[in-house]
C-alpha cells in the first residue's frame, strides 16, 4: 500500500496476459484514467508527486516505462496501490466472477468456508467475501493488520460474534461493524447453516 515501505523492496509484476511494451500502455492508460477520475491536471499531480509533468505525460502516452520509485511517488500522490496501474481491466470494464470459478477457502473440517467475491490477484484495501458456517460451529480468527475493520451482514440463519470481550447475537438481516485487529470469534449456535457477507477494510 502507498507509503508503507521503501520502493526498493517492492516488486511490480505485470499480469500474465500483458508483457513487453504492452505493460507501458496499460500503466499509461490506467494512470490517465485515475488522474482524471480524481480531477487532477498533470501540473497538480506533478506538484503533489514530485514527478515532472513531462515524465507524467510520457508515462500516460505509453512512451516511457516508469521505475518502481517513480510509480511509488505517483501512487502515494493518488492514494492508490501500485497494482491499480498494472491491471489490464483497470479501464472501468465490468468484471464477472462465475460461482464455479471463484476461490473458496475452507476450514480443515469443512464446516466454515470463505468465498472471495473480488479479484484476489490484485492488491486492494477493500475485500468482499461470502462466509458459510455450518450448524453448531465455532470459528476463531486471529487479529488482522492494525486498523482493519470488518463489516458483516447476516443473509441467512444467525450468528454470534465475540470480540474485545463482548458478545453480539445477530439475526437474519442484522449487520455489525467492528475493529478486527484483535482476536475474534464467529459462532453459529443454531441448527441451520449461517450465510454471511463480509466486507473487509484495511487501513491505508
């Protein structure tokens, strides 16, 4: 994430379907799209990023391959992750995630499963999951990165959440938001499966 470390230790990888000069054009197109979306001129972005207007213009035109250091400066100024520049689908196209192809993680006993409903190959601050918890099942979770927030809504069944020494009972349609950088627990004490949708927000 922008500002979280030194540019020298971060590797920028082009998607498997993009190589050679194509990645320069992908980076350029995405940079221009993000800059315009945020209402910034090249001059303003140059001032806030410390990257010259000429260099920014060359990058947007796909005529220059920026270094990791340069991309980090631009990413920090735009408040976006580096991967926002390299995704070939970054131009605003819809992304469909077919149910049979989405990534599912399950506990060893298979009674707790988590299905990612977002592009897992990209780095982002917000993640969207479908959780399924079998009847009479408890799932313990370690604390996430500092500042991480979980937003959950119960779509089916019921759910108990324990966090920070408190316990919350949620029925169908109820939702909860809590700081998830400490250990927490999910419990389905009912006799039917619980279906929950979770939005995970990581601190910037």
